[in-house]
C-alpha cells in the first residue's frame, strides 16, 4: 500500500514540475504582451484607464503579478537585456523585478550579473 502511495506522490510531483516549467515558460511571453498592450494602449479599447486595471480586471491577474510584470516590462523597455535574461532562464521574473528600479543602460552589466548569480545560487 505504501508503494501505491509513493507512486501517487511521484506522479503528482512530476505533474507539478511540468506545470511549473510551463508557467515559467509563459512569463517572458507576458512581458512581451504587456509591452504591446502598453504601446498600443489596448486597455483603453476595453474601457480600462490603465494597463494595471486591464490586467487585474480583464485578465484576472493578481495585483502582485501585475506589478511585477509591469515593472519588468518597463525596465526591459529601457534595458532589453533584462527581458532576454528572463527569456533565457538566466534570471527569474522575481529577480528581474528586484533589480528593475535601479537598472539602467549604464549599470546593466553589473546588475544583470548580480541577478544571474542570485538565480544560480538558489
């Protein structure tokens, strides 16, 4: 009986791992979509005053997720290497969010290296 339970746990674990990989795969796509939504002000076509309201009310994303995506999207507009690092899996969206407020074209090398080292150390 314990063997059956183990198999159920292993199967559930593998499903969770696969779903988590898929989730992480879509994060960079959301950054790209947010860039386009803001650029074209698509949210206004849906009677939303901002990308934030569109994301939370229409897309149903949480406020925290919306803030994270928006911060990384805006920082990526200034420093495209940030989005590339997320796309390549070198840094997490969370780490990208952490460095977004201080990231600029002058210090991007330093901060991206720090974010990568934080990601590889986790």
